[in-house]
C-alpha cells in the first residue's frame, strides 16, 4: 500500500477544492497513523536486538510456485501456533 493512494483517494472523493482541503488533511492524518501501525507491526514480527543491525522482515521469493510457498507458510504458522500455545497457554492451565 502506498501513501500516495491516500492522497489519490482524497482527490477522487472530493467534489470541490474546499472538500479536497478537508479530505486532504484527513488523508495525511490517516497516512501517518497507517505508517505508525505498519512500523509497530513490523517490530512485533521481527523485533531487533539492540546489538543487532535492523534487518528486513519481508522477502521476495522467486522461482517457487505459489502453492509450494503456501504449503511452507502453513507448516511454519502451524508450528509457531503450537509452540506459542505450549509455552504460554499450557503453563497457566496446570
């Protein structure tokens, strides 16, 4: 998602210059909130240790079918949920 899309949406939704000013200000506010949320979410996904350099948590995978990637993602997510459940939920129920 591009922040430019917020500006384009404000322009497309405006019927007058005055309307554009109001919607433009709102789109700037929403785009800043959106960027803050994306930054916060990226830190949840891959929170860097203070001594380590910042690394990207997004990767482009080429030369692999979408089905193969989805299978691997499903297996990874299933294992992650299982580990989280056993580490955080199970001790509380004992």
